[in-house]
C-alpha cells in the first residue's frame, strides 16, 4: 500500500478569498458643490424677502407670481442635481 501523495503547491496566480471581498462601502454622504443648488427653492420659505405687492406682473402682485416662479426653478435645480450626481454615482466616484 502506498502513502497518499502530498497536496500540490498552491497556485500563485489564484486569487485569495480576501482579494475577492468587496471594498468597504463609501460614506453615505459626501459634500458636492452641486448640492448647494437644492437650497435655491428654500428661498420661497423666507417670506420677508418677497412680502410685497410691487412689481406686478400682468396685474398679479409680486408675492404671488414670485411663488409661482420658484416652483419651476426648484424643479430645474432638483433635476440638475439629480442628473449630475447620478452620473457620478454610477461611475463610482462618490
């Protein structure tokens, strides 16, 4: 009866288990200058800045038409931040 043959030496080109583990997750929040655009819609919450009737636009007091103008402006700012930061997140550059 012959003795069992010794195990072959490990393959140096094989990857170890530690090398295949995912890297540590990036922090959940990183500051980006684009995120400052999200502050623009908050201007409509500072009522003393636009609490006036003049100038009028088509007979509508400033107080009302300014609020209506901030809505599409806020949508555009939010959309811009989403599109720009989404592209960076998909590339993995958080």
